[in-house]
C-alpha cells in the first residue's frame, strides 16, 4: 500500500478538447497518483493514443451511450484490487456517470452527477440519481469499508460555496432539495474534505463561460472530495486549483497519508 496518495478530480468539458489545452503537461508537472475526470465526452476509440494510455498510468473509461455526452475516466498509478462502471441501475449507468475503484484501504467513486438543467427539467432525475447512489453506498459503509466520493456533484452546498447565493436560491444547483442531499451524505458519515482546510468564501471550481465569470471570480464550488469519517486522520490536504485553465471547471485535489 502506498504511504501517501495524491488525487485530483476535474470536469474537463471534453477530454479531446483539454488534450489540446495542455492536459498532459499539467499531469507531468503534478504527478498525481490518481486522476479522476468527468464529462470526457468521448469513447476510447476516439482518443489520441498518448491520452488513451497515459504514460505511467493505467487507464479506465466509462463513456456514456450518447455520443459526445457525459462520461468519466480514471488514470491510476496504483492498480486497484477491483474496478467497475455504474451502480446497477441502467437508467443512470447508460449515461456514464460512475466509475469505482477498490484500492484496498478505500473504495473510490469517481462521479459526474446530473445537472438539473436551466429549465429544471432534470431536477427529479438528478434527485433520483442522488438518493439511489446514496442507497447504494450505505451498505458498503456498514460493512466497515472506507469510501472516497469525488467529481462534479453539480450542487453548491452552502451560501459560502457560490458567489451569489441570493440570486441563485431558485436555480438548479442551489435548490434546497439539492443541497439537502449533501446534508444527508454528511449525516451518513462523510466529510467535505475541502472544509477541513478552508473555512472561508471565494473558493470556487466552476465559472460560467458565457458571462466571463472566471475573470471576476463569480463562481460556484460544485466539485468535491467527500471522504468517510474513518479516513479523516489520513487526510493531509484538500485543495482547489483555480489557476489551471482549459475548462469551465478547475481541478480539485486531495492528499492522504498513512
């Protein structure tokens, strides 16, 4: 077992697009042990060879059935004991939203949670996904296994997690029923790892492209690393990398030490 783990999660808004914007130099510079990507928008045969098999890493892909939509991927320096796609419900799994890896000391879930949509047409689907996923992982916790959940959760939890909470209180991504699910997740025994190290505002992981919100840091923190309570003493850092561009999201990270 590794004595330390460095992990990063990033909604890349298209893996082929981010490949052209310095993705490989970013990975080479940081040398994370595990890289979790969301919204890859590609199937493996569509990817350039040097990103299909990233040097030094084993690669795992869970694309969505619909072309150019959704999909998650993991690159890992450490070979997992087991791995798989989805959580057993076809109406969710066909969109390529969950990829899990059992590393032994913990099980990692890389997730791309649904967006409720500007017109809220998918809010019910999103909430169904949320609670179905929570129901899926609760028995795993009860078995005494440690879990890390990462990815684009598509909801800002508290007012401190977005620049304009009052203006967005009726918008998907900050609806009370969406935020309540994060409450339930924490009550089930999880920690919002970023808040172990940062209790202030102004820390965001997504900014709207259309309004050039990133330049003004008018953003939302909707990308997370949640860890089960048994890992709390192993967490040595949790961070956001807003200086890294190339997507409307920026990477978020977690470090563990044994």
